């Protein structure tokens, strides 16, 4: 049942189904692996949604310094975010921030 829910994209329900299965079968190892896989998949989807939301925030307000900081917490290797963040800080006159970032 859990795998069918995953295929339908109903990840929270799949986790619940596997957790119920783990209660009934606490010694079946693959159940815990499935739970971990789904949690990882959900985390990746949540991160993608968060990135899209922060990107929309800076699209609407290119001076939203906090949105850039939040994006950098998720994507610390994305040089474009650093550049845009520096530009936003410079527009706000935060020269110390531009030097320190």
C-alpha cells in the first residue's frame, strides 16, 4: 500500500502506512528503509518548493536581503545568489554587509 501511495505522490500517507506496518512488523528492516527513502524524497520536494518561494520573493522584491540569506542557507554554493544579495545590500547602502558577505 505504501508504495502505491508513493507512486501517487501521496508521501505523507505513504509514511503513515509504512509506520503502521512497522508497528505490526517491528523486525522487518525494509519497512524502515522505505520510510527513510520517502522522508528523503519529501525533504527534497520541500527544499525545491522553498527555493521556488524564495526566488519568487526576490523576484517581487529584489531588495529582500533576508530572502537571499535564506536561499544561501539552502544553496550555499550558488554564486548568483551571492551576487544578487551583494547588489541588494549595496542598493540599501549596507557597504559593510557587501564587504563581509
